[in-house]
């Protein structure tokens, strides 16, 4: 696992809905370089947010030779994502 770039975090935060949280995880899935959950407000559409962030993450990964897992969760689902 590689340290999460501030550039990537800033790009995701810029594209995520207002009030979102992007805490970099201190572990990654096998063969992944980064594990970034994005927690959005319950009223937000998770699928739409994932599509918006897909370009940001894929462009970053292509430019830096990394593989990032970025999953969008509603804030009420933090425990499911392994975050307290």
C-alpha cells in the first residue's frame, strides 16, 4: 500500500458533494494501492457520486501507475465500511 497523495484527496473532495468525508484508510485491498471510502449525506445519490468520482480516480491512477479502490457510502453506513 502506498501513502495516499494529497493531490488525489483534494481532487476527490472537490468533486464529492458538500459535507462529504474522505478519510484515507490505513489498509488496502489486495493488489490495491489506496482504499478511499467517501461518506456522503444520506440524502445524496451514492451511484451518481460514484460515477462523478470514477473519472477523477481513474485519471489519477492512470497518470501515477496506481490502483485505487474508492467506494461511496452513506454516512450512516460507516460501520459497514470499517470506520467508527
